[in-house]
């Protein structure tokens, strides 16, 4: 801890974390924390819940389409140069508009997407924590963000002040890193995509992405025809070190802000990234955070590979951390409401399995969506190939969230126009004649989704270390909107109410009563000293029994005591073996 380290020692330790060669074949013992013999409390004694401020500092077109309508009809306006005037993520938003105009629009976006009323409202409806996605270029500017993102740090301070004002804790989430960790717009850089020109006689502009998706953050991606064949042939350690420097800057900047309670060093790294490299990055990030802000929680995303094999022996004996798992049903095939409700309950099983091993889990993102209909969920005018699997509901695109005075270009879209380019080459997700697609409702939507929500809360909240709903608001997507979900009665506001707790606790009884769930046992400290104390206490208790029964049968009592003492076993490691219920 920093309290027992001199400044020189801290600097030397930090220097080592930022410069020493990366381990690529490290075993579990390399990622084990030392024992604190004086510790009196259990490890990872925290529970966090809330929602995320998505779409604010890291742009995602589907969350704030009013900011991106201006790029529709690119070919008509720009002709063959359309590709240089289209924004599909944070990076191309800057290049398409130029830093001056982009910054003008961003400043208006920042102050209207998250304002005092929003944070106050979140506090009033019971939000305890906010996960705030941020970008590395905010702290170490590089092109094309220089000038484009000016004022972002001041905006961060404004919102942190509001969170402090309304008593909401903040977990910072490094959502976007240089070279992209996953090749999606939520990383700030869609990375591997290509303009394929005009594929139809209409002269519309098209871009392809899904057959070459991938990020170059942790290594240069070797391109192949099929995405399943994309592999990493080498590593970009300097990129990883750069991100560690950003982690250090973030901790240094906010370590004394009482409202900040943790950091996620990277969001949703792609599942093709070598797990050994990712764990080494996680370990060093955790060490940096512990050096400078030991009271912070470090959230580590599972890279969509949550299993006891991958994380069951990672970070043994470590405190103030959790593995972050994002669990959605939006990419499922078409199914009945009952199917989604049942599977929401069954998601609990693998989470409880990890918690039973002593691995703290936080479900860092979830929603109530059961289809891929949310407009631009998978990219501007694009979708995952083959999606959506259902016929989406179409509604009138609402007025822009910035207000009419903002004069946001092309917002809302012209009702007289059909779908406009640019088009992705995946599935369909377009604005047509001023109508926008959104999630298809179930029959009896309000009651059905409430049941679904409470099933998810049962799986994600009481049996884990917490959960964050994605997102705090949208423009018109109810099932992704925390505030609308509360208004509709889908999410409770008084988490400490006995009736609320009882309903969440028993929401999945009908589904899970027939399932075998591991016993939830918090990971014990694997400390030889504590093991010795426990044995001495047990021996003392046995001696007392011997004395009590001595007058009846001395030899029998002694034999019993000896048998008990020899039956004690030292726990071979700090993980708790799964027990049958």
C-alpha cells in the first residue's frame, strides 16, 4: 500500500510495471496477491449496482442517433468523396466534420446528454453507482482527437461534481483505447472496415466491416477472408504499455476524488486476444491502481470468456477487484417470452459457480432487449449479418435530445425520404420516411418485461458483487433505458425494501428449484497462520471435551480427541471446492 511505501519506492515499482517485459506463459502463481496476516475483514467485501453513462464521452451512433443523422445521404451531398464525410464512431466523427465543427457539436452534446437533471433523477430513483465510459485520448490526446475533444476533462469534472452533489459513486471505465481493443464503434474506432464503392445502380455508398472485424490494440491483426480465421501472429507490447500509462494518469488524476471508487482498465477486449497477454495487462493495471488508490475497485472484463478454467485461479488472495461479465439476450434468435425469462434465470448458474470458487463477479452490462432491433445497435445503417431475426417495430424518430435551439443538422430525419446511404453490408437497420426501428414488443409487454427484469435481477444482483444496467438513457429504446424502465415498473427504486428484496430473491424459484446450484462460499484467506489458529482453537475445544468426559471414559475421550485432531486438513489452496447442495 502507498502508506508503507516511500515516494522513491513507489516510483521504482511503477516504473517496473510500465517497462519490464511482458509474461506470456505465466502460471496462476504469478497472479497471486500476498497474504496480509493482520487482515480482519473478508476479501472483496463490496456490492455495487447502478447504470452506465453510455454514449456521452465515447460516441455510439445507436445511443445518440440525433448526433449521426447528419451523415445520412452522403453520396447525394458529397458524391465520390462521401467516405471522407461520414462519421460512424468517435474517430470518424472528428475526421468527417473537422475538429472545429466536431468540437462545437460535442460540447453541446456533452452538456445536454448528461446534465444536472439527469444525475438528480438517477439519484432519486435509487441509482447508487454510475459506470462512466471514457477514452484514452482524453488523457493523452492524439490525432484525430486533438482539438476535437477539447473540453472533455472539464466536462468530466462537471459530472463528477454532480455525482458528488447527489451522492452517487463513480466507477470509471476505459471504454476506448488507441488502435481499438475490439474493432467496434464502442471502442471509439471501428478499425478494420473498408468502403466498397457503389454496389447498386442507385449509386449508394457501402462499407463492409463484419468480414474483417478486429482491433490492433494488443497485436496487429492478420487479415483473412473469414473473421473466424483472423489470428494474432505477434504482439504490440508498446500499445499495451501506452494504455498502462493512461491507467496511471487516470488514477493519478482522480485518486483523491471521494466520489470515484474504481476503474475498469479496458472494456470488452475481443475474445480472440491471447488471454495470457490480457491477464498480464490486467495484473499490471491492478497493481498500478493498488499502488496509488488501494481503496479503488478494479473491474476486469472477461473478454466474453468467463469460465473457471480461464479465471478460476486468477488473482488469488487479491482484494478490491472483480471480473466483469456482460450478459445480453439481444443477440438471441426469435423466441417466446417464456424462453427469455427462463434463460435469464439460468444465467445465474455460471455466475454462482464463479462466486462459489471465490471469484468476485460484477455483471457490468445487461439490458432488457430480446432482439437486435435497436436502430444502429451494430453500426450506422448496419447490423450483424443475418439480423434482425424478427420484424422490428417502427416509430416516428423523435426530436433531438439537444433541443430545437441546437439546430442539429438533419435531426430528426426528413419524413419524405426513404433509407439513405451509407449502408453497411451486414443486416438491415435504417431510417425510412422519418420512421426508426426499435425492439419489437411482446403481447402484454409491460408485465412480460417486468418478469424478465426481475428474473435478471435475481440472477445478477444478490448472488454476485453487483450489476450495472446499460444504459442510463436512450433516445427512444425503452428496453435499453434505465429511467424508462423504472417509470414502467421494470426496475425497482428502493433496493432495501423487504418486499423488493423478497420478490427478487424468489423471482426464479419456479425455474431454478429443479437445478443444482453450487453453494456460495466466499473465498477464504489462504493463510497458514490463520489455519494454525483455527486448529489450535479446535484442539482447545477438544481438550475441554476431554475434561468433561474424563470421569466417564478417559481412554475413549483421548482416542476421540486424537482421531479428531488427525482428521484436520490444511486447505491446499484458497479456492473453495464446489459442494453439492
